[in-house]
């Protein structure tokens, strides 16, 4: 009876769910320095989303047909692009759109620096300070890109133990098939 009722429901498409989660991930990562509490709110909203998606899949749409998949498809490219781009957006926000940089580098706004530039105009002092901020931003950007590259290159997608387990399982399957063919 339930199967017959499900045929009248809409077919489930996971594109909207992937799109929603990727958009939320992008906002959290690209603007993390602007609003750090966004991750906390995302956690709460994702918990609510978990229950609403459960209701949606159980009552509004047909149950999805399980299919074997090697991953999340082209969404991985989008997520890697968001990761890469977030380095630049967060550094720009950190350096030019907030006062966070002065907390990490207090000498940029210190009274000593202001006294040193008393002979120059105020505009000249701020131009000089912006050069330091730009240099710090470029050094941080290179360090973060290097860290990103190292993580991307040397951290495995699958843990070693899982890879070993899957290879052993595949070996047993092919061995059993070859034994069955001999008999």
C-alpha cells in the first residue's frame, strides 16, 4: 500500500540539498572574519534542516533509489574553489575592512609610529601604514596558499586503513570468482 502511495509523490532530486549546503558552506568560509558566529548559527540551522529534510524525504518525495557513487560529483570542484577563494576574501577583510589586523600587529597604529610621522602629513602616514598592511597581507596569503597546497597534496581523501580494507575486499572477491570459474 505504501509503495502505491509513493508513486504519486514527487521524485527526489538532491541538487537543491547540495546547492543549499554548498551555499551555506561558502558564506561561512568566505566571510568567516566578518561574522565568526555564523558557523555556530549554521550548526543550529543544520540541525533543524536535518529534521526538515527527514520529513521531506519520508513524506513529500518518493524514497530515493540507492545508487553506487564514487563521490559527490562536480560539487567537489565547487567546494575546492570556495576553499581556495576564501583565503583571499578573508585576508582582504582581515587587512582592509576591519581593525583585526591591529590586534595582531599593534605597531601599525602605535603612538611611536604616529610620533615618527608627525613631521609628515596625516595622509602620508596612512599611505605608509597601508604599504605595511599590504606587505603583511601578501606574506600571509603566500603562507596560507602553501598550507592549502600541502594539505591538498598530502592529506588523503580516504584513510589508509579504509583503502587497505577495500583493496583486501576486492582481492577476495576476484579470488573467489576465479576459484568459482576453475570449478
